[in-house]
């Protein structure tokens, strides 16, 4: 298991970064490696973002030194979203089958965790998101068809999309995490525009469903001075509370968004008027 640490970056410091510096601070380029678990421990609300890709055999997730506990989930909650082939997650002695785009919530005390693929030639790709937790909440498997769905946007503005809310107050309880998936309709490329910030919560985006040569231009930075990251398929972006987080792709795509911080109010955002963007 490989664990990388990312420290929090303030907006004044970020303004001085060139492209290489921005990517090193905010872009997680490699999540899925056959036979490995890779984690990024972020000081943004102590979010852990990672990927587990079991191939020839199962992968076990237990202790992560940066979390400071014998088992990662001793004082944390976690969601697991499968963006690959058929697989299963075993936690607390119980096995949960996850098909493509299904999500499993694991509460505080649910570990240890084991990841497995049904067919190593078509491995599962488990996207992992974890945040500190203050109480135990039972595990819950939410299939893509059971998530709360919102259809938004218009074809005329190239932002027709479906939002699938997995971990959300109207779907299930959590301590900090709010997690969902946005799927853009064919021909639509814009996400989260008009954009917003939410200083009370940090966020992570995983972009997937892009062709090999496809890219998403992820816009970040303060509203009056935006920057961008060029993001490939199955790469993630760490988004601090002071930054906008919006994007436009070279084709339609999907992304998983996850937030942690002071509350679980999905609508607690500060909208940015289009005329204020620079």
C-alpha cells in the first residue's frame, strides 16, 4: 500500500504556483494500479482519497499510519464506489457485492476491509473516500438505482446531467461525508456551472468515463482569479473550501463528488455570479 500526504494550501500560496505546482498540490494522478491500494491523505478536512484495484488476489486495508489508529476505520467512516468490473468488499466479516457504480458506506468501527474482484481479468476499481467520524453508523450498500436522483441542466447549455445522491441526509445518515455521482448526458460537457464555493467543507472529485484521449478542464481558484487543471480519466482533484470547482470536458463524462467538513447540508453553498468570475 502506498500512502501520500498532501498539506493544506491557502489561496495566497496557490496564486504563486505554476502548472506543475498546482498539479502537485491538488491533482491525484494515479489511483488505480492492478494489485495495489493507493491512498492520498489530505489535510483538507483530513479527507483520504484512494483507489483499490484487486487483480490476482484480494487486497486488505487495515492500518494507515497517517490516521494514527490500529485500523483505519477505528475513528473514521468510508465510502467505496466501484467504477470497474464486478467485485466485492468484505468488512466486519460480511461480504458486499458491488457492481459498476454501486456504493458501500462503512461506518466507524467497520474494519478491517478486504477488496476482491470477481474476475481478475476485468478487475473492480474501488474508489475510496474517508473522513473522521464521531459515532458508529451501520454499513449500507446503495446500488446506483437506489440513489436519490436529480435531473438538472439543459442540452442547449451543454450541462444536461443526472445527480445520484448516495450519502445524503435524505438517503442515509453519516457523520461528515456527503457523496454522490454526476453523469453528464451525451453531448453535455459542463459541470457545476454557475459555480459556487463552500468554505465550511472541502471536496474531492473523481472524473471517469472519459475516452483515453479525453480530458476535463477542471476550474479552480478564487472566483476573481480562476486557474485550471487538465484532468485525464480516473484522476481526482482535491478542492479546498475557498476554491470554485467546475469543469468542462472534451466529451461527456461522469464524476464522483465527496464532501466533508462542518455539516452535511448539500445546499450549504455560496453561489458565484457569472459576472464575478475572472
